[in-house]
C-alpha cells in the first residue's frame, strides 16, 4: 500500500467520516483501517491526520504502542507468543525462539511467502495456560518446544480453519 490507490484513499476517508463527532475517534478509526487493510502504514496515518487534525506523531505513537496495530502487512497467520511473566517463566522464550528458527524470521517479521508473522506479546491474559500462543485468535495452551513444528505444519497443510 506504499502508493495508495484512489480506492484505498476513498476507503480511508470513508472510515474517518464514520467517526466524525466522536470525542476520541482515533482508536476506532485505526481499528477499522487495520481490519480493512491488515495494517496501518504511514501514508494512511497522514490521511487520518489531515482528516482529524491529530498530529501524525501522535497517530504513529498509538499505532506503535498497541500490539494489535501493525505498520507492515501481516502474514495470513499471525503467531502471537505471550512473553508475560507467567508464560516466560514456563518457557515461552524457548517457544518463540523455536517458531523463529523453524520459520526463519524474528518476532515482528513475516515469512517471504506471506504465510506467517511472529509477534512477541506482553500478556494475553491466559496465565493459567502458560506458555500460551495465539494464532489468529485461537489460543494454544501450555505449548512446548516439541509442539511448535506440528503447530506450524497444521497451518501449512491447511488443516486449521
């Protein structure tokens, strides 16, 4: 989306228009853009700034602060590895390291085929399931390093809906 099409610009403007008159529309606007495009690139942030009067620096700060927003396109499957305290002490770092090793990418990156993105998350509120991993909202509880390869294969083979 580096060079926005006229259609994309119209869609962003329509999203901004939906939230005119709200006291604090930024999160809702960015959320709708994330849902529509899969990420919130700087070019879109500039349009939102022009439409709302909110400085680009503030918009960028919100996009980079909240883990559910992304500056880059995500893969088809977003693997979120919780690194919160409960997950970390139960081996989450080794789990995310194994995902990185097998997929050949670091957290925050997407595989070349566009299939997987790895995200390091701080706490997903699934402490009783530590270490927890989410993939597109599906939670995997008590994940071990030995399970990582099978989890990836499930998604590669299309066995997961």
